[in-house]
C-alpha cells in the first residue's frame, strides 16, 4: 500500500488511515455507552468509512508515471538498478 501512495507522490504513512479509523471506532464504542442497535452497525460498518475511500483512491487515481521524491514509479527500474 505504501508503494501505491508513493506512486501518487504521497507519504506511505497515509496507509495507516484505515487502521486508525478502526481504532477510532473501537475506542468510541468502548468508551461511550451506546445501545446495541447503534453500537453493532457502528462497529461493523464504521471502519469501512475509512477503508473504502482509501482503496478507491488507490485503485482509480493513476500514479504520477515519472520519478518523484520516492523514486521511480512501480514497475520501472531506476538508472542505478540498471548498472
């Protein structure tokens, strides 16, 4: 996932967004007393609110296709690797 963000010229740390969303939802439901009819869908579908947009962005936004600060795009060799 980090290499996909690097292809977009973004930091790979953004790959932690889905994980952070799941932790945030888990902490919220454990710290705030919620009735089961609210807590169950929140725990089930809440992390998807963070995960799905990241996957969609990585799947549909094309990479830069050129060298950026993270190196060459995936699937291309850098000049240093050729020699």
